């Protein structure tokens, strides 16, 4: 598995391209802006984009969605609990009316070449926030950051719910690489030890 991080947009959203190196098939996670940057990487590396995943519905994670969908022909998936964000300010997409945007939910397993990506619902930052698990990697969106977590003062956010999601992530067996929606990557072990919010979620 090859993971490419592409910081995009004025909020520095991390768009990830996750590639099965054997087949050159890839998934695009959170095309937040700068579609040319994303598409140039795919084209220059001769990748085949099979699917687009949104970790949640906030605009800074999907502004390039339609351009990337149109260019690659790849369908998109989002958790239906964030469909209420359609038509909100700065969010041009209607998740419910686009036939190429589909729903995924807890326990769904999405194949990308030889890779399997498992959906975990981790609400709190938004009702439909998910974490995507692939081998030793967690793509946590705005649920878990290095040394922090997502804000809960936006529509649908809830701190108690977010703490439950952090506790669930902390309880996963073993260590994982953590690829958040913004800023630097981390590891789950590091966040268990040093992240104030994850420690709070675990009663420490």
C-alpha cells in the first residue's frame, strides 16, 4: 500500500491517495480542493482511481469532489448521516440527488484492487464522521488529530459523542498509523499516551 498526502485548500485539508501498488488502483480520500493537484498526481503516476471516500460532509473536505468525479469517473461514498449538509453555505453538493454519490456505513468493506478499506462510524465532529481502516492505517478525518481532535461547535457536533468515538479508536488492538484530516500524521500509540482528548475519553 502506498499513501500519498496532498494538502489542499486554504484550510490545509489532507487529501489522501491510497494505492494498491500491485494493480495501480487507488482510492481518493477527501478531495477538499485543488482538483488539478489531485488529478496531476494520479495521471503522472499512471493510477486508476476506483473510488472517492469522504470522511464527513464539511465543505473543506469535498470542494473538488465533482471535478475529480468527472475526470476519473469514480463514484463517491459518504455516510448518510451527513446528508443534511447538502446546500449548506460553502457546500455546493447535493449528496442525496447525485446518482454517483453513495452511502457507506459501519462495517462496510470497500475493495480497491487488493486492498480492503473498512468503515468505522466515529461521530462527534459531525453525525456522519467516519474513520477508514486499511491495513495498518487509520484515516480519521476530523475525528482524531495529532495532539487534538475535531471541533464540535459546528452544526451536528457533540463533544460527548466525539469522546466516545475517541475511546473506541483507543480500544483498537495494536498500533496504527494515524492520517488525520489536517496537519501531521501520528500513531495511535502516541495519541493514546499524549493526546489530552483521547486520555480524557479514557478517564485519564
